[in-house]
């Protein structure tokens, strides 16, 4: 058990939006937030355009792999943020759920991913403030 807040990001493939959000949360919180991400139907690999867009920010997610959504991971999280996973996310009492809508970067190039990435970074920064964790990672 940790005294750090825990956040889980869930999308369908866990190859783009949820991976970017998880990477920003970890980076900007300086590790002061426990971070998870998963997908209801995980892809085989991280979206290459997403990987490249994050590298532009100095964040390397090439080592990450899409993971399957499990009830245990959801239950262990204080905040679960869905990004288009529909009804695939199990609901548990006492867990805070948010739904963030962003365009799907699947099949897009880096130019199309950048505005999605930047919007996710802004939402993560706001969430960290709500959680009382001042963002401290220098990005961009």
C-alpha cells in the first residue's frame, strides 16, 4: 500500500492516449503518483507516431507495452480515467471515474498526434493540481 495517489488510464488499445497520459503523469509528478494504464482490447505495440511525439517532449515510452484491463488494477486505483473504452471499464465503489475525450491517434502521423499529446498534457497537469501534486517535470 502506498501513500501516493494512484491513477489509471484506460482506452481501447492502450497504445496511444492512455500511454501518453500515463507517461505525462509519471514524468510531471516526479513519481509521486502511482500510475497504471490498460486497454479493453490491447494492441500489439505502442503506436509509433505516439512514441515519436512523446520523444519530442523528452519522454521515451518505447519500452512500454499495451496491457489488458483487469478489475484488480481498476479497484487498486483512486482515480480511473477512461478515454473511449465505453462500458468495458468495471466500476467499483469509492473509485473516482473521469472520462476524457480526445481524438484517437490510431493510424495518424506525428503531425496529427501532437495536438492530442498537448491536450493530454494539459489535462494531466490539471489532474495533478487537483490531486495536490504540483507538476515539476520540465517538458518541451
